[in-house]
């Protein structure tokens, strides 16, 4: 048998090689998500020392994004690109794996290794390592906070924990769930082992975090007369001049969403392997409640952060107006993987021969994760003819042009132009999509200074409200049939296999 010391060296070398491989793939990934373009151009604004108050849709920019700030830093040093933003995301993914390993190693090296393999096997985790969304950075901060909560025993560590809490919030506001997790965990230690010191350190961490977040709330109060801080929103009424969605779109969301969470959604999101093993890990916690206190502390922290977020997640989507996206669950991917890894570790401790049964699980996990990463890195989300149309817009329209099209992120990235679509047309968008009066369409588009219309034929549907679909990513048959016939108001200036571009005369 390999000694644990040699096993650790081998595994760390393996992680380093895997890390370089993932970062290389991230640099060359063709996949472009809508949010990626948004974060990338925000990074360019930061590097140019500008922080816009509203985006191109007129929606307030009320928070910063840590990944964009990091990318803007590299923009000052080198001419960074979207590839750099992807590489930063992949690096956050590797840091997540490393922290998972550190936590597991506090108990046993096998626990850390098993948890890492299970986390890699969550396809959505591996998938988003190649895409510059905030899902992976927030997963990193979520597990780093678990590590800090476990080891918070001095004022200095409490201050550092508070700083990380604030950084997590600046990455994604869903990190606020960890304030509640920390508070409940501190209460448990207070009443179970009379740990008053930890309870005081918890308040220090929260105060430090609040002080770091406060400038953002004050900035938003000065700009928008509203703090845009989740915990403070109960004390403020949203100003009437700020509208995130037109009323018709909010009503549409109520009609077609949320997609009700179900066991099938969770199993497909986390992967049947991780989901099943984590249930066994949770069962172990309750069955062996009087066992090792340190084991109990870790499992309780993992379970608290997991369950609290899941409860809030379900409450929001059962009662809210937003559609369900499974990627929002990324903040609890590491916790679930560590719950499953704990069970595998205990299986090995019960009987070493069970390791022979665990090894196929680990190989499957690694194969699943690397396959997902490779597949994502080779995906080109948009076909070449669509990109060709976007580049035509870039080369043949004025820089201040506004284009009426469905996918704003791709237009912003490939065409370097702003788009006009549902969210910034107030109450006129449904009428534009369904009216048979082409002159009325022309008048509305002119009202919003639209210079061109880009119709990607792959985004055409019967109506503008389709259950369980991307509500914005489509045109109606009605619209695309009327526009080409009105040569008085619209001129076809470009066409290829699946795209039309019309100039608004």
C-alpha cells in the first residue's frame, strides 16, 4: 500500500497537472454565454476607470463583480481578453478543489481525495469551469467559508473571515445565506458546548463584513435612492423610476415560471452519484450524532449551508417571478460533494476491502468531469453564419447604433453594438411582436433609435410567450413575415443561410 505521505505528493502533482490542463482548455474555449459578454465588457470599463451606473438596457448596475474586477486588473498589466476571464474562472474552480482537499485532509487524506473526485463529477461544476460566469467563483467562496468557520478561533481569523464573507457577497448576493449559516452554527456551539468565544467571533466577522459592504449600499443610496442590499431591502421601497422588467414581462414570468423544483431536477443538477452518496453522508451524521465532535462540526456546517440555501432557493422560486436555473445551486456543489466524500471515507474506514468498490466510483467521477470539460471547451454556441452577421454589423454600422435583436451578449461581443429588446422597450415589445401594422412597428423602433434589425432564424417561435423557454430569445412568425414585405420602411442589407439584417429607413 502507498503511504499517505507519498499519496499526498502524487495527488498534489496530479492536481497541478490537471490545473494546467483545465486552464489551457479555458483559454481556448469557444463557448460564449450571455453573462460572459456582460462581465467582460464591465471589466473593460473598470480597466478604463469607468464604472457605469446603468447597463445598455437602462437597468441600474448596483453591484460589482469580483471576476470582472480581476480581469480588469490583468487588462492594466496585459491586454486581457474573454479568454483571460475564462482562465480566471477555471483557476477559481481549481482553488475550489484545493480547499475541498484541505478540509478533507484535516480529517483524513482519503476524505479530501474522495470529495474532490465527486465534485469534479458534478457535470454542471465541470461545465462552468470553462465558462466565465460567477457560478464557480461563488462555489469557491462557499467552501472557503466552511473552512474558515471551522478554524475561526482568534480575532484575526474572525476579521479575515468577515473580509471573505464580503468578497463572497461582491461575487454573488446569494452568499448572504452564509451569514445565517454562521449564526446558526455559532448558536449550536454556544448551547451544545458552551462556546461563548466562538459566538463573539461570529459577531466580529459579521461586523467586518457589514462594514465592507456598507460603501456599496451608500453608493447605491446616493445614485438610486435605494440600497440594493438584500438584507436592507425590507426597510426601503423601490423607487418608481427604477424598473427591472416591464409589467408584461413580469406577468409572463408568473405564467410560465418558476419551473417547479423536483427530485429529478436536483438529481440531474448534482449528478445521481453525488446526490445519492451525500444522502448517505447526511444519514451518517444523524445516526452517529454522539461521535467525534470535530466530525460533527464539519458535517453540521456542510448541512446547514446546504439546507438553508436550498430552503431559500425553493421559497424564492415557488413564490417569485423568475425562472428556475439549476446553475444557481452551484453555491452548494462543494458541500454536497463533501457530504458524499465523507460517506466514502467512512466506508473505507469500516473495511479496507471496500476501497476496491470505491475505486470504480473515483475513475467514473474523473472520467465524467474531464469529459464534460472537454465537451464544453469544444462547443461553439453560435453557428458561423450567425457570427458572420454580427461581424457585418460591426463593420458596416456606426458605433452608436442600436440593433433590434434577441441575443444581446453575442451582439455586444462579436458586433460591439448595443441591442434593443424586451427589457428596454417597456410596454411596446408585445405589440411589436404581434401587430400586423408594419408602420406601427417602424414608429416604435424609431422611437428607440433602432437603426438595424438582426433576425436569427433559429430564434423564431409561434408566439412571444413560450412555456419553459428563453422568453427573450425569439421572434414571432408574425414579425419576421411582416418586416421583409415592407420595403418602404425596412431594407434588407444582408442575408446568409439563417440570418437577415434589415436597415430601418
